C-alpha cells in the first residue's frame, strides 16, 4: 500500500524548466518526451488492513490509483490519534476483521500519522493511494 505525492510541472515557471532539464539528465532516453509531473513516494504500509479498509470505505479505492485530498488525510490522522489515545475505540473507528488489535496494529496507526504529517508539510500537490 502506497501514498504518493504528484507534482505537476508548468512550462511557464523558470524553476520548473530547470527541473525538467535536470530530470532529462537523469533519464536521457526520455529526452524527446515532455516531463509533465514528478511523483514522490510518500508512504508505504504492509498489511495495514485497518488503513487499507479506510481507503476502500471512505475514499472509494477499487484496485486503481485513487486521489486523496488533504481533508481526507487529516480525517485519517485524527482517527489514528483517537484510537491511539483510547484503544477501546479501535473496533468503532478503524476496525479490522480478525479483531487482533495488537502491537502491529498500533504501529501501523503511528506510521500513518507520520506519513500524513509529512503530506501536510508539503506544498500543493496531488496525493494518490494505491494498493498493489
């Protein structure tokens, strides 16, 4: 499961023209193509079922890349914080099928908070969730 940050480049801004030139230096085989955006890996989860289920239920993820906005990420962070503060809310706010709310479950919530905090610190970009 991944959260990415995609930045669209505009040909009207000098800094972005410089960025395009640097990208082409890294990938010369694509020199004839226009660079339109750059995607950064923002977060990775492994078997974080509660987080994935949240993306499925709230965002509507269906086996594809799904756009997520800041408000939604803030909501996810808030849910994680609430469950960490009061573990009895886990089944209500971020449930998992096997009801095994163990150390790994709470580690996933803490990691999610870190990932969302990083997202919130970024300039304007598009956030994309994918589970493959």
